[in-house]
C-alpha cells in the first residue's frame, strides 16, 4: 500500500476503501453490477453479506429476510412462503432465503432497499452467489492488474447453525476452492458475533475482523451499545461497548486481526439545538470530540475499520456542511485503517487528497 508520512494508521498505510455491498449508493446492493461499479470506482475490497439458501448455497443478501431487497413480495408463486421467523431473538415477517432453493432465488430480481434512493434499477439484476462474486473479483483483478479484495460478512451465524446451514465451513470451503484460504489472501472475514470468529480462527488463516454494533445514539451523543447476539444466548452480560474497553480489545486481539466499530464509537454526534432535521440519520447532529478508540485499538495491535460513510445529506452531521469529503478526511486523519462506503468514488477522492497533500491532516 501507499504510505503517507504522519498518517496514524496501524502500519502507516493509506486507508483501504471497502465498497459497502458494492457501490450501493448508486445501484441495488449486493448485485454483481454494484460490485463491479465499486471496483471501477477504485474500491480495494467489495463486501458481500452472506446468507445460505435452503440447499446450502451462499448468496449475497443484507439479511436472511429478503423481503426488502428482492421482488419476492410481488411473486404470486411464492405467496405461501410468507412467514414469521425469530432472527436474533426478534420476530420478523416476510420471505427468508433459507426457505428457497438456489434455483428459486435465481428467478428473483434485486431492488433498492432504502426509500431515499431511487428505484430506477429495480428488477434489472439477479441475486449473486458468493462464487459468482469471487469470480468477478478475480476477473477484475486480472483485468486491472491490481488486487481486488473480498470482505464477506457472516450474517446471523447462530440462526444459520440452528437451521443446519452453518456459514463458516461453507465460507472456508469456498476460499479454499479459489486459492484464497491463506494469510496473504486479499480477504477479511467479519462478524458481529464473537463465537463464530473464534471458531473461524481455528479454521482459516485469513484476516478476521470483529464488528461492533450499537442500538442507537442518545441525544447527548453517547452510544446505546446493545449486545452481540452470541452474548445474549450465552447469558453473558457484556455489551458491545465492553468489546472496546482495554480488556475487550485485548481479548479481540487473541482471535481477530482488527475491529470494525460503528463510526459513532470513534466520533460521537449529539443533537443540535439549531432546529435542524432530527429524523434522518445524522442530519441535525453536531460532532463531539473524537474518542481515543483508534489509538487504543492500535496499541492492542488491531486494525480499525469503520462504517458506514454515505454522501446523502441525511447521513452527514451538520459540521460537514453537506460535504461528504470532510467526513472521510476526518476519519482518515484520525487514523482509521479502512472505511466502508456506499459511494466508493467519494472515498477515493478524499483519499487522493491525502496522497496529493501529505500534510493535509496536520492543517485540519
């Protein structure tokens, strides 16, 4: 990787850019078209969220529940498949990937999940398998003569294990089949649960990343942490915030190579008193001083990746004045080792500013 003097990443490298579900700000998420566009825009890695079909094939969907990301609700032949399931302790209604064979999944069309984004590209793209995504990444890497990495997430591991569709062995088998099951492979595996990452550490030498979620953010900018679901099942009282203490980071370092916290653990944002928009994302929030999380994680030898950076005004704190580049530059200058972005081209533009102006961070 390119290095920039003074940039406080773990190894001094320029931060990596992860196409979050592809270039999902432009095209329906988790489609080959969205992944290809992310690569074209300069993303170093593309991120497939993995769930399993009824016949055990890994496909890319944001959730096991495919109601909001496919046209399944409009398909009369699948009307009887609508059901209620308990996912991570909560009841969900709709259609679920593990009730469909791969052949049936292949008949569905992807659609835009977020109402704030246009549905112009709905019903154009099919749902890809993990193998198809690997094939795309490797073909693009050959064409572009640069690495194109894969950053799969195991979605709801406990749920899949209970259904006899465990994700871990299927994922490792796919990496092995494609020559990617080694420590030098351009691969990160991520999970919000801890137990399955510990299991994966015994199964593969590829780099593992502990995701750290939260329920929400309080009005004063403090984070409502919630719990990893495997903690809930095990009766472990610790929260996501406990993972980010000195003890938590030291434990993560025993089984993972990095930590990927929600960005509000790094830079908090409180409600503004200026009457700004208070209903969408971060609009109307004012930033708090950065925490010392990156410094502490790096001291534990952990990479720090964060999520999710987006261009739309509703996702930008008021301090950025509508300019998404400013958010990227703040997190880059704080020393994150990588960012997940729905708009990889914006992430690349901000990173290029650092490359072109190595002293930029010191002047901010």
